[in-house]
C-alpha cells in the first residue's frame, strides 16, 4: 500500500536509470523515517512483551558480563579495576550495537518478505528499521555507560560531542555492512551463519575485553586493519576522555564512503530482483 | 460467496458509478504498457520437468538461462483503466492474476514495459499483512495503519471507528493470538479496509466472519469500492465479477486478452 499518488515502474533502462530508481527508494525511505521508527519500536515492544524488565534484560546480562570479565581480566592483566572495568563496559555496550546492527541485518529483508511482495514501501525503510531498533537497545544500555563513567569518575573528562560524532561514524559504517548483509542473506541463506561466525570471531580480535595497549607495539595489524576497532574507538575513547588517533576518523570516513558506494551500487543493480529472492 | 449474501448484494443493486472527482483531485488511472514479468527461481533445476510442464494449462511458462530457471508470469500485457473502471481478472491458477496485482501495487518491478498508476493504491491482497499475533488488537490496528501510510495522528482519529467496526470490544486490548480465527479475520479486515484509496486491488472478494459480520463487511467493502476510482478484482467467481465489475480481462499463461465489457464475459470464456 502506498500513499504516493503517482507510481511509475518500468523495465531496465540502463545503469543510470537503475541508480536513479535506487536513489528514489532512498529518498522515499527518508521521507517515511517515521514508519521505520514505528516498525523498530514495535519490534522492541513485541520482543519483550510480557517481560517486566523488557530490553533491560539485555542491559542486565551485559552488566553481569561487564562485572565478571572486568573483575577476572583486571587481575589477569594486572590492571586496576578502575581503569579496566570502564573499558570493558563501553567495549561490550558499543560492540554490542555494532554487532547487533550487522547480525540483525541478515533478517532485514527476509523478515519483511510479505510486506515487500505486496506493497511499494521503499526497501531502505527496512534497513533503517534494523538500525533504529539497535539504537533503541543502545539507549537502554546507556544506563551501564553512565553508571560506569560516573562511578569511576571518568565523566569529568568525557568529550560528549566527540562521542556523538564517533557514534555517527559507527552507525554510518555498521549500517552499510548491515545492508550488504541483508541483500546477501536474501539471496543466499548461508550468509547469516557466516555473519554470526565472523562477528563472534571479531569480538575476540578487537580490543573489547582487553586494552589495545597490551598488544605488543600498538601498531599491530589486528588494530590498524580492524575496522571494528576504529568504529569502537571513535565512541569509546572520547567517552573516556582519551585522545583519539587522528587517522581513526579519516579511516572511518573513507570506509563509509567506499562502503556506501559499494552497497548502493549493488543495491541499484539488483534492487528489482531482491523481492524475488525472498 | 454465500447465496444469502449474494441475494443481499443483488438487492442492493449494481454498483453506483463513482462520485465525480472533487475539485482539483488528480485524475485516477492505471496504464500497463507492454508489461512483462519473469520470476527467476533460484536453486531449482527445472530442465527435466520443462517438457512435461509445457503441456499443462496451469502456471506460467518456464525457461532457463545461466542456471536460473525463469517463469514468465506476464508477457506483453497492455491495458489502460480510468476513473470508474472496475476490472475483473479471470484466468486459471497461475495465469498471472496475482502477479499482475502485485505489479500494479508496485511490489514487483517489470522486466520489460511499464506500469503507471495515478492515485493512492490500496492492495488488499493479504489481510494478515503486518499482523503480529502477540500484540494487542489496538496495536495491530496502529501498525497496519502505519504500513498503509497513515500518520500516527490519522490512525488515532480513526481508531475508534475501526475498533467499533470490529465489534471485538474489550478483546481489542488482548493479544491477537488469543482470538479465534474469525475474530482475527474481523480485526484484519477492519484494519485493512480503513484506508482511503483511489485504486483498489483485490485478490478474490473478501468475505470474513460470521453471517452478521459478512453483511457489515460487504457493505464496508462496497463503500470502499465506490469511493475508489478504480477497482481491479481477480476472481474465479463469474457471478461476482458480473455484479461488481464493468470490464473484464482474461489472463492465460501470462498473456492478456483485450479489456472487454463485462457483458461479453461469456464470449470471452468461450474463446
């Protein structure tokens, strides 16, 4: 169903036309961001209907993980809890958001099959739905972030503006990966398994549970070429009042531009096929 | 359609022509020009089946290229509809009726040719669209309304009317999964038909609920059809098509007959 009063759908008319149509899809989805929000909100509410804590259940389990890992690993690494716990807390919360946006991306189009096959809703709407849903979860987890930063006194040095800019970079990058994964999962049903494994692997090679400095020589391949490390660091460092490596921003900006160009190109070329994959 | 209902519908007389468009209302129209639609079917090797299927009257035509099997669901369909046209679609199962409706709704992109629709489209193809069994009746009405393109404010304005129409009363506050099938159908119907549309697409005339509700639903649907400029209704019930449509088109293996007057339905069927 659509409130649009004019609709024109045509066969392929060359790559330029396909890009134009993809752009129109994007524009329509931005005009109906409210719908994406409603769907995302509904997802959150329906997933936790009948539970008392709701999404705070994930917050609670994250909190437990933070305390557990914080206490054990701080002893293992010989770092004081005051230095280590905030690092782990912010790491788990924001890596959770990155990983949530990406892994739930697998379901973006698949779960919207019935809507996509009988309405002219823009496909981007469902990408935003996945992203917004995870941002709603993040808003709940901010409880952990605030608690830790206040408890250990980091809030005095927190660079809130820097953290917000970092969050924009984080979302901009996670969103294109999410969309790429969404398209791929629609066509090949093995992709969700691959994505889950990759994200599981990533959490261990990214300094989520361990301080980046512990890796011999900070200029390590695992850090420099790990996009997730930069996405995480862009938000975590400013929150903890730590200066951020300048190349983190340029790298993230470059990654977002290249990534979105790639995804948009793929989307433009196979957009009309996606509904048939489902 | 139940005989009793049909009698009631007949008593109500044929559909009135739609009201003339108000003021500057944009013209309502549908145009399909040389529309072709092929479904790629992935991961199925239909080569061995192809020869056998070719002789069957059901379904589209199968072809294949580069390992992907193609089903030609529509080929070179051309027609035009304007305000006041109520088109009935007839044809075997798999002749392309639903595919055509989905192409008109904008969900399926044509492979060749084009579809142009002026006016707000409402596709009542699947009533259960967007229904979440664990959410309450009210929440489902809201969600469905949002999907249909209504704003939150518009929905709140209509909520009372929709709720009253379902006749579910206090049950609307309960999760839909606690409803009986009939109650679910009432809710879905009420929510799906709470739209203002210029172009109404329907896959079979919708009849839901018990006898009493069917009457109400029927009246509501008729009102919706009367307000809409164009109706496209796919159905196997020829009497029903005679009642509600003034034009008819036959699809066979994705190939469409010319749009003809409903009074020539018998000739079309004989052809």
